[in-house]
C-alpha cells in the first residue's frame, strides 16, 4: 500500500467490518491516528460523503438486509442498488478514491446452470446464481438476500463500463460462510449457521442446507483470512475484478460428522442436504497473486464454537 494512504470502511461495526478495522489499526503505520469513525445510514447513503472524501481506498461492506417500513424503496434489492450507486457517485466526485473493494457473498456465485439448474463441472469467478432457480430451502428473506447480493454485485462490477471521466478500480471479494472467533459482543448470523448442527436452531440449520443446495458444498473461510484478503486487495496491484474468497469446500455432511466426532455427547442435528457433488471448486485467482489462507477447516469450526460460547449462546 502507498505510504500514508487513507482507507474508508463502510459497515465498520459488522463482523467483517469491525475485524477489518482492527486489522488496519494493527497493520498500517499511524492508522490509529488516521482512522476516523462516522455514523451513516445505508438507506441515506449520501451521509457517506464526509467519510469517503479524501480516502484513497473504500471497503464497501455495508449491506441492506431489512427495509425500514417507511422506506422509499420497494425491496432490499432496489435499496441496495440505490445505495451502491450513491456511494459510487460519492467516490467518483471525491477525486481521491482509487479503488473500491466490495464485499460480496458466495450466494451470488452458485454453479447451478441457467437452463436445467444442474451443477456445472466447475465453480469459479465466472459463476452467477440463476435467480429463477427454485431453491427448496430459500424462503422470502433468503430469496430477497440472494437477489440483492447478486444484482448489486453485477451492477457494481458493471460500474467500470459506465463510469465518468475518472477511472476507479473495482474489486469484488466473493466471501464464503465466514467463521472463526471474533471480537463482537453478539453472534453474527454466519456463526449461527456454522454452529447450527450443535445449537439445534432450525432456521440457521435450514440456511446451512440452502448453501449445500445452492453450491454443492458449504464454502468456509476464517474471519481473519477475509480481513487479510480485503487488505491484500489494496496493497497489491489487482488485475482481476472478481475474486472468490473461500479456503475450504466441505460438504454439509462433513461438518456434521466433524461435530459428532468433536462433541460425542452433544445432540448434533444429523439431517443433511444431499451429498457433495462432482463440481470442481477451481478458484485460485487470489492464490495466484500470492495470497495465502492461514486457517484450517477445523480451526474455523472450533473458533465458531468458541465465539458462540463467549457470547453465551
């Protein structure tokens, strides 16, 4: 990274945002003095202008999950697209922002085919979730989330072709199910999903099934690796636009079996969604640029359990 560059982290109180903020403080010279916190509402994205102006890099982590009843937008997709356009407009007008890193979801990258919804032979950055695919484990909230993340990411990446006079590098990090111990005092939704075979909570467990149904596996990545990947994308010259950020691709059955072995006296939910299919998970773009994942699948699962215990769940 260039010396004394300034970074803006949107969604800095989220699981990834808070960890990224801490990682920046630890890693960048003088970051403790240069980190400024602003309160902003994603539904009023123009409030981000004060935070973004003067920044060299922007982490776009904030996401719309639930609509305010008085919202001017008809659904979360419309709200997310509007917020992204407003924030990117602020970045364009700032004349300082060089690169924007968007935190995407692996739920936008299903290797299901558009026509018959069978699985493709391999999964990589070219995969996009077919939004008309009838996923059995997706209710309205999940359907809205999948549509919002998929369409917003596509529009974000297309911004380069629609930009004004000044070039901004756009990078999308398509993150898997994020686990591992963290610093927040509440349990993030992704942790609830990862530990659901142990907790017995049915809604998170259904979302674990949804991931298996959509992707043919449960893509995992440790929170520290996710944060390091974000920082990697501002420290290195990036030649691609879209990166899948996943370190392990276990089947749902493998996760359940691990918990059964690790906690033999626990009542582990055993009903799983399908087997791991023959799709080859062939995403090495980050690795090709020199990035290295540090955490094993076991460390991700164990750290997620530790997190839940710490916050009393």
